C-alpha cells in the first residue's frame, strides 16, 4: 500500500527504494505520518530489532487483526546489549525486512539510527524495579533498563493505541506492562499491551533471531529445551517439588548438549515473584541456557 501520510512523499527522512511501505528515519516525518494514519483509525505498534522471522510476522498479523494500521519499528538498541554481547554482529537486513513487512500490508516502518534515538547529550534511563530483577538480568545486568528506555521512547515517538510483544521474552513483557501502567504510557486499557503466544519450530524450539547462530548439531540438540521443560512441568503438576523437578531439568539439559544453564525457575506469571509451590497466582517456568555459545530462552505456563 502506498500512502502519502501527512502529505509526505519522497522526503529526506523517507527511504523508499524498491519498497512501497514507507520507511521513516527522522522524527518529524514520523509524527506527520502517524497523525495521518491515526486519523484513519487505531494504530498498532510492533517494536522489533529487525532480522524478522515468523515470530515477528505473527505479531504483525495479530496487530492487523486489532488495528486499522500497523507500524513496525526496527532499531537494534545498543542500550540493551551488554559490553560482551552480540551488538556488532546482530543480524541487520533492512531490505529483506521491508519486503516481508510490505507483503504483510504494514503501513509504516520506523527505522531511526542511533543518533536519532539517542542524540548527543542523551541522559535518561527508565528502570522498572521488581520485575526486572533476577532471571535474564542476572547475566545481562542493564538489559531491561535498555529495553524499558527504548520502548518508552518508541511509545512516545509512535504514540500507538496498542503495542504487541512476543511472550517468548516473558520477563520483557512483564517489564513493559509494569512500565506502561506506572508511567500511563498507552491508553489505560488492560489490553493496550498485547502479549502474543510464542511461535515454535516443528520440533518445538521457540523462534528467535539467535537460532541462526546455531550449527546443525546444536540446532538439533536445542529442541531438548522445550521438550525437557514440558517434562518438568508434567512432574510439577504430578506433585514433584519445584526444586527436584528443576534440578532434574538442568541435569537433563546438560546431558542433551547444553553447556550451561543461566536459570531455571518457576515464578508468578505477572509479578515474577519467585514461587516454591503451586497454588494462587498463575505460575510460569522460565529457562535460559547456553548451547554452542548461543544463549536460548524459553518459558511456559506451569
Ligand atoms: O524484543 C525485542 O526485539 C526488543 O527487546 C525490543 C522490544 C524491540 C526493544 O528493543
């Protein structure tokens, strides 16, 4: 769809190349385009770091079901990568992403570069207490400050009616929901932050841009992660103590080819408070484990 949002056509801040979907890189044209789209109906935002796969496209399709227009942001956010993480090598493929999003009927791609997102002198960090603690932040200490900061900025830049995130990053979803409630970021509707179920490969492995880092043997072994998590959940449901089921899960992951386990925990699904037994709040099993130098995460309802 070619839309001249806010009277914009070719513009300094607009890259159009082969693609029909408008790709904007500057705030002023973004604001004009968003105003035009929002005058036509609700706008959904799908924040991404690009390297789009079926998991992202599932978010886009769900966004299309819920809103008149869909905006997708593509920004590899330096503030959520640790010093020794894969920022430099994180896959960047804007042309391929544009083609995928155009085929999905997305109205707008917001692809600022780091100097637009964090101009010289930038000094503000959003930190969400409680839900950001432990789990992924143990190995990645400032990761959720980086996520909360950029998502807060994306909400303010795009001003969507709703925003969609994958449940695969469960802690991230909990952090963003808490932040949106605390800072009154989107309309105060319970469904403004939409969590979408994890998309899985045929063997059960959760889709992730980082799966591309796995060699064939590690990729085959990685399917043990969801399989062994399901086995642990079955044991817990059958009455096993959490500690026994989680120790068995970790031993089995190491035997299946994983080199280390960052965490394997059962927590309250919304607040992420640690749990030691079932009952009361819905519970979630969350695991991060490393295989062949790649860190994989997954989570499931208990
Ligand atoms: O889940 C992601 O891809 C990123 O953490 C997000 C939400 C786009 C923020 O950079």
